[in-house]
């Protein structure tokens, strides 16, 4: 277990290099800039974790962080103003201008109800910004309940009364294929190390393969068009009519 912990610490240091299995994913800074360009007024960040989007918001925004005690408190060290369930928000109707839900829906037992709650607290004309994985490993177990196709996601947003304005893949198909391969290699290497198996002797080869796959996928993505049926997840903007 100690060896596995050291591996995770090393991985966090290497996060912005091709040695990391998730190097191809958009980093937090890029996501925060995107949110900052669209956010306005009172911003409710559902699943806020350590409030990492707050610093980049425009000065005129009023930030409210909300997280769930079981996952936010124990898994992410969340620092919200409010610990609550996204499916039962402790807010009045029509008091928020922007709702942010980043990688949250997959962890909710009642995602459709949470979307209806987002609609309820939004003012007319208010905006929801949401990200959701599609092809991505099980994580934060046992609190990982579902994946959506883009059509299922739009269906549930519209059923909640929201208008879908923008949907884009969060990662192209070449990068997605590379990401899944790198995550599989990294996960298997970690299993070998934590289990002290003889196969951990192959981990240097796995590390070299991760670098090659990351760089290869990045290169192919700039040579060929992306295939829309294959993505790691979605970025979505919706609004309350």
C-alpha cells in the first residue's frame, strides 16, 4: 500500500507531462477559463471540491460552493459553504444565475432529480454548465452510478425544463483512445505494485508505453479528423428559458 501511495504522489507531480496516464485530458486551468468566460451573477458550484473554479471567476460573481458530505468531505477534502444533496438543494426558487456541475452527474443516485433542482434554483435566462464522462473508468467507488450518451444527457436536461444550447466532446477520438489505453496500463501497473506481484518488474515498460501512446495519440489527433462517436466525455451548456 505504501508503494502504491508513493506511485500516486509521483503521478501527481508528473500530471502535466506525457508520463502521466491522464496527460491528454483538459487540465483544470483550461476548464476554469472556459467557465469564467461564461459565468455571471450568483454562481452555484455543485460538487465544488476544493473550490478550484472560484479564483478565476469575474470579480462581480458571487460564489457559492456546495458538496455532498460522503464524497466531497471524505474523498476530496471539499471546502463548501454548504454540505447538501444535489437532489435536494437548500436554496429558494430562482435565486442563482449560473449553476456549475463538473463531473458530478455520474456520482448521483438521482441525476434527473438533481437536474430538476438546478432548473428550480436558476433564474429565467440562467445558465447551467456541466461536464460528464462517457468513456472513463469506474472511479470514486462505490459512488459511481452511470454514464450518459450525448442523447441521453440532452433528453434528461430537456425533461428537467432546460434548453440545451451547446454540446461538445470533451476530448477527440484519438486522444480518447490514447487516454483509455494509458489508464489501463497505469491501473495494471499500480495493481502489480500494490500487490507486490512479480509482474511489477514490467512497470518501466508500461511507463515507456504510456509516453509513446500519449505522444502518438496527440500527433494522430492533429493529422486526422475526430470521430464523433468516441469521446471521453461531454461539455454542455444549457439555459432556463
